[in-house]
């Protein structure tokens, strides 16, 4: 497998089984679960054991291969995995790639899932180089949610750019937004960067505007769960507000995503299905109520950032500067 510069693995294939690092209990516990059925992998995706669009796609590919190993119905495996989460296009891309082989041969399907995994790491390393090329020495970067080795096959998308830029001596400081309601920034990004000795400070989501106003950030760098043909980006809830803030304060915004995240069948972000999750994720924290009994809440898992707020999209094939229908098509179709 392609090597990369992070000290842990979130997704591993060992002994004909899928092993996932449980991201619900980080940073205080390090639990790895073993999966041997597509249905159990679908539950792991739905329950956020594994999260991040590329990692979800990789896990789904392995889940499909698991049912081939056991001789189970692959159409049923496809359905149960496809129903696990609706927004991350990588999930459907990976399943289509597995199903398009037109075989139930387990050896072939396991090999294809491993190939998807390896290609993702290689893509992350390439986009890391492209994205880091835009940063100047002494850059201060704000990032949102988790987009590193935990969210991908390895290295990361937005955090992959940060990792590469760090190795190039360009990073002065990383700020990680906490990312309510699942706190991926606090629990995962801060932990991941600290594992690799990258300077990070945690920021309450509501404090980002004051940080930007003080001129302490040069770039906002985030990942993506789906990118439409015009360059609109669906990403973790809170990304849109960061892009608006960045625009107001004269800062730049970069999105990092593999080509598998682009959905060229959708013209704009208005067409992206936005996953609505349980209100209890907002009204409670670790099972402890933080809102009055009976209080309702809205809980969209993602928002859409319009292309005009984005300065660059870094992919494994190169950079899309000032995303639009024309600039996206130029790179994706090249």
C-alpha cells in the first residue's frame, strides 16, 4: 500500500475482515472494531464509527467485498450500504465501481476495494502537494471538521495539504474549529494533529469571526462531501459561514477533494440532498441533556458553499482556481 505520513490507520483490511478505528470515542479511547458483513459496515457508517466522505467510500467497498466472501446477495449488500448516508457521493461512487465489475468473485472484489483504498492515499498525497503550493511560508490556517487520515484512506484532504505544507516548512499555526454537534474538530482534528506534532489551537465555532477580525488567519482549508458541476461544495455544517466570514475579511478559501467527490450530474449545490440527523445530537452531549426537555432542534449534517466564495479546489489532478462550470469541467474532463 502507498505510504503516507500519519501515525495511525482509521481503515484497515486484515485477515479477511474490515477493521475500523471507532471515531465516536476518540480522543480518550482507542477502540478498533472488526466487521465481516455489509450490514454491519452500513451500521458503522450510519453510526459515525467511520466518517469522512473518502473513508466512507472505502469502507463501503470493503463491505461489499465482505458479502462476496461470504457468498451473500450482492444486490442486497449494495442497497444496505447505499442507504447508510445520503450526502457523501464517494459512497455511491465506490459502490458503483464495485458493482460495475459485474462479478461476485470475492478475490476480484477484495482486490478492487484495496485498489480504491490505495488510490485514495495516492490522491491525497498528490492534492497535498498541489494545495501546499498555494501557501506562503509562515501560513496560518483555519480548518473545519476532520479531513485527515481519520477521514480518508490516509494522509488526508485538507489536513493532507496541511501535513504537506508542514513538511515544507510553511505552517506557523493551525486553528481547528470545534465543529458542533459531533465535535470532530475538537475530538479528532486536534488529536490527529497533535499525534504528528503539528501546532494546533482549538477554536469554539462562534469564535471564528473574532479570530478572522484580528487578522490571525491566512487560509481557510476544508474538505468536501460533494462538489457539483459549477463548483458549489457540500461540506460539514458550518463551512458556509466560514467562507462568508473569510470573504468579508479578505482571506482565502481552499477546498480539498478527490475527483470521486465531484458529482457532475448535478448543476449546482441547490440539487444536493442534505442529510438531516436526529435533534438529540444537538439537544444532548454524550447522552447528557443540554437543552430543556421537549426542546426541538434542527440538525442538518451539511451545508452548501457557493463556488464564488471559493478561491481554489485542490484535487489529485491539479488546482481549480476560481471554480465555475467552465473551470471545473476543464480539469475533471481532462
